[in-house]
C-alpha cells in the first residue's frame, strides 16, 4: 500500500498541474492588445559625404489592433430538461461581442395555497462562470476526480449549472435500475439511496451530518436542507431535491401521520408547469410527473396528458394519492 505522505504529495501535484493551466487561461482571458501608435511619414533623407546619395528610409507600416472575442454564455430558458442543462446556448458570430450573461425569467407556477400562492424564479440571482474560466473548470474536473478532492477545494468553484448537470446526468443513468445496493456497497435500495448516489456524483454526501434518534433518511436529508436554508417553493431547477410526505404507512397505524417519507431529483419542468422528477419507487428507479397548479388532477381532460402520477396506491381504508397532493418542498443542491 502506498504511504499516506506519498499519496498526499501525488494529490498536491495534481492540484498544481490543474491550477497552472487554470491561472494561465484566466490570465489570457484578461489580456487585450492595444494599437501601436506609429508615424506613417518617412524620415527626411540625411546628406552624407558619399558618391551615391542616401536613399530615403522606408515608411513604417500601419499599426494593428486585435480584440479577441469574448465567449457569451446564456443560461437555458423556457422548458427545462436534462439536455438543456448539458448544452447551454452560446453566443453567435459577428463583431467582437461583449461578454454578457442573460438571465431569462422561468415560467410562473401557481401552487396550492398551503404551500405558496405564486412561484417566482430565482434564476437571475444564480452566478455563472463564463468563457475561458468555465472551460478551465471543465478541464480541472477531468484532471482531479471527485474522489481525490477530500479537502473540497474545487467544489467552491463549481457553478450551480455544473452541479445540476452532474446530478441530473447520474439520475438519468440510474433509470430502470432495481437494485441500488449492487452499485455501491451499503447503499440502501430505496429513494434515499437513489438521491445519495445522484448527489455523490457532484461531491455531495447528503447524510454526512448523521441521523437523529428515530429519524429516517428522508427526514435527515430534509433537516439538513432546512438547516442550510436550501428549502424553497419556487419553480424548481434541474438537480433540485423534491420531498413528499406520507407516501406510505410507515408506522403501520392506518393513519396519515408518517411525516417525510419520499424524495426524488427534479429533471425538468415543461412550459405548462408539469415537473418531471426521477425517484426510486416500487418498480425501481423511474420518472414521474407533478403539476402543482392542478395538484388533485391526474389528467386535465379525458385522454389528455398525465400531469400528476399516483404516488400512494389505494388501500381498503384509503384512496390513492397523487404526487401534487403529497408534495412538501424543493431543495437546491448549492450549500448542502
């Protein structure tokens, strides 16, 4: 086994190799050439004592000024999906553009009164890293793997968009999986195990804070999000956690008093407000839909598209419940 001090030296070298190109790229992004002021008139010929007259000096060429175009990054707008996260739009060609970040308003979403009357997007408040810096961070991610970043140094430079892309990508890969324990030793084969695997891809351990006595994993994750101030009822973004209550009779007393019992990962939101999320349900990891504008509607019209899937099946003493009826809150990954 390699000594610990050698392993630490290897990680330090990786950090150094990643930092040097990062600093170089950032430095290059800030360099701008300036025009050279030169005279276009040739100097007067100088008389010399020679049989041949001196030839006039050639005219100096005109100075050139080059402005490197700056990359333009525009966050995705309108309908949100996993593909939108992975491929943000880029600025087009033309005269040297000015670096800018455009924050488009997300669709408004009306939810049940007990949650909040209206939903307002906070996308314009999210920081973005543009141009060369974003490219440098992507290169760093390839050089230094998440498993080697024990000190969390690079996590501070990961943008919300990058975190969302990692979480949603991993969630999508797990769709159809029925046994999460075989993917990671000791991982529970339930909804909490699924979101833990998804968030670990972004370097976030959702249960690192531990459990309280009698607390289930979903409640522990919700407590962590609440303590960190990440709980919200705004329009969700891809990668957000989505929490549900009383999706099954956890204490088996026949009453709806089981608290927080289910969690998933938001994949996207359609223009009509229907949220698509991925979760570990009774049939394995799958996608489901939820529309908080119509929380008690399975379909808006006979034969129309599903806006809320059934989350709690019917029993002899209780009817079935929809995702919109059992929804509690969303939680963003930043700061968890």
